[in-house]
C-alpha cells in the first residue's frame, strides 16, 4: 500500500469518527481528492481502519497572519521572494472513519486512530471487500470514482430486493439500464441467470436487438399493439383496478359470476372473453337490472381497448426464461390508462407465476415509474396496487422491480421506500433531493449535497447492494449503436 500521510492532532480529532492527517511530501506524484478511500494501519488495534477523505485544506504558516502578509506586500517585495514560503505549504485532509476491517469482518470504530499513525491509499482488494463488491461474479456497472476498481455488484444483494434509478432527464438513467442489461444477458449459466422484462415506454431499447452484439439472440421485442390478456386469468379485484369506479356491490356480483365461470369453463379447460362475461351477467336471474347494466357498461368499455382475448400474447410463461430479455414496447400507445393496464396485467401474471415457481427469478424494469405508481391520489393509478404489492412482497418470491424515474417526489412512497438499493444520478430539484434524503436510509448530508454536482454518467450507489454509499462512473456500454438522435440530426433528416 502506498503511504500518503500521517495522522495529526487537532482540537477535537482524532476521535472515533474523524481524524485529520497531513500529506507527506514524498507523495506529490499523486493527488488526494475528496471522497477517496484511505487506510490507517493501527498498531494497537487488531485491524485496518478504512476512512474516506471529506475535506482537503491547504495551509501555509507564512500566510497565516494577515497583518504580516500586508506589511511585506506593501513594502514592494513578495513574501515568497524573501522566505522559502512555497516549501512551507502543506495539505491537511479531514477523513471520516467508516469502520475497521478485522479478521472477523467489518466493525464500527469505537476508538480513535493515534496521532502519528501512517495513512495509506486503500488497496483494491481490501476496499472491494470493505465496500461489499463481488469481484468474481458481480454485475460490472462501472469504476469506483478516484480509484482503479471495478464496481461489481453482487446479484443477490443488488436484485433480490428492488432497485430505483433516479435522476433528471439526460443524466444517464437509460444508459445505466442498458449497461445493466448487458451484464445480466452476458452472465454465464453457472453464475446464476435471471429473466428480465422491460417496459419500454419511449421505444428506446428495441434498438438493443439490432446492435449486432452477441446478446441479440437473447432479446425479444414485442409491440404493445399485439398484446392480449387471457381474460380468464383476470380476477374480479383486477377488473376493479381497471375500472376503479366499480362499487363494492357490483364487485361482489362480478366475483360471483367469475367464480361460476371458473367452475363451468376454466376447470374444463375452456377460456372465455369479455363478451362471454357480459352474456353471463345478462342471463343471471338473481342480479338486479341496475347492477347488470352498470357492470356490463364497465366491461363494454374495457372490451373496446381490444386488450382482452382468450389467449395470452405474449405467453409470459414461455417468454420469461433465464438469461433472456423480453422488451414490451409501449411507445405506440398514447393512452396512459392502457399502458397502465398492460403493466398491471403483466406484473400480476408474473407475480402469480413466480409464486408457483413456474418461471425463473425475474427482474422487471419500468421506465417512467412515477407514471405507473404515482404517489398522488389524484393521478390515474391502475398499476399502483400491484407495483406496491410486489414492492412489499416480491423479494420472498424472487421477483424484483427496477424503477426508473425523473420525478422521485411523484413516485409512490410505499414503493420507493422498498427500493433497497438506489442508483442516484444528477438531481437538481430541491423537492426531489429532500424527498430522497427522507426516503433513503444511509445517505448522509454530504452525499445528498453532492448529488447536484454529479456529471452525466456519474452515480451514487446506496443501499443494500453496497456496505457504504459509493460514487461510480458508469462504464461505457458494449452495444454502441443505440445512440439517441439529437435535434440537429432529426431536423436534417426531416423531409415531407
Ligand atoms: N455512462 C455514460 N457514458 C457515456 N455516455 C453516457 C453515459 N450515460 C449517459 N450518457 C449519454 O448521455 C445521454 C443521456 O443519457 P440517457 O438517455 O441515459 O438519459 P436519461 O437519464 O435516461 O434521460 P431521460 O430521463 O430523458 O430518459 C445519452 O446520449 C448518452 O449517450
Ligand atoms: Mg431515459
């Protein structure tokens, strides 16, 4: 390990959580930066203290007295020309102690490092272990900022629970998703492969299949205009989600009718359509006419969406396979309601199939998540209940969500608080920042404040996937020709 400094005494440090060190002269060939990780080898403790640089202060005794500096400068000579002032400049860094790495694992520091202890630059091996990276089998998303270390996140820690990717438009959320997809698709069987479903709201991912990369064969794109729900697999409660104005009495009647149809048809292997349900309702002698009319009114409205059929397309059980990606392209749909219905149906089916272990562990990626699981009661929210259910219970059944949003503040708090790992990229809006500060455990003030200063492709990973929040420069993707066109290109090519 490279030695870079020595712990010094200040009025309040070293204490168990903080210490200062002076950078020793012979380390001029490297530049200490904020957020770098350092190590103090404490002779009296049983392990290595890992700390992070939080501040860097330059100081020079010759310039510490304003009156002396002024007196010399007004005499027409510079201070530096009289005294060897340059060689008296030195650098002090403030470091936050993160923990002590012992043979038994990482512990919180109970006791300060000692003045005079040597400070080293953290080596990759130790740091990887300390941060909880999985260099053997992890998903490689980028490099640790300021260090030449690959950030490889352990699949279980990263995706058994849910993930949120939050940032302003253009910060690199979708780019990060495509890097993640490359990692998931390139995994070897013996590393454990999961299935991935992606709702492509803007049609920006379907290009992944045409990039010429070898992962092409593992990707299937389905346009939402071909989607068909298997009507018989939709419960009364789900119908009520699609038509939230259905009254409790109407819902109860629908429940009875669907129960009867299940016994008479589904059990015998016969499916049905919405028209069949409407007919069954019409012929029901017990139900009063007003309820019949209301229910059939709702159902007729649903039928018009043309989403309800006898057979499911795509067949979710067949399309959800380990190491495969199914892209559901929602970009042709303008109706948010229909997009929400598709997301709701698909998620409900996947959850049900996962509960019965009929499909492999699966991750579902949802762009514009705030549109599908909005916080506000005023927003249309057909898909919110199932997203919240999976957010709460999904990990037990190995179905996880990857939610992407530019407006975290509009995203359901229930859902977001279940996203145990967050990839946070540049965010400017103070409401969003404050909201993230509240909902995200383990993100401190300093880290929160740095979110506004992140550049494109720079991210903070915080939560379950790592032991400490880390700064990551997201790696370049392998699948290159996925570039989004800019205004100039589109304007040049526009021809009527
Ligand atoms: N890690 C990265 N390396 C190189 N370029 C990047 C990286 N991340 C993003 N970019 C570039 O920045 C641009 C915006 O990225 P991206 O489309 O992922 O943003 P976004 O956060 O998804 O925005 P929106 O909210 O509008 O969908 C893209 O043109 C992309 O090429
Ligand atoms: Mg995007």
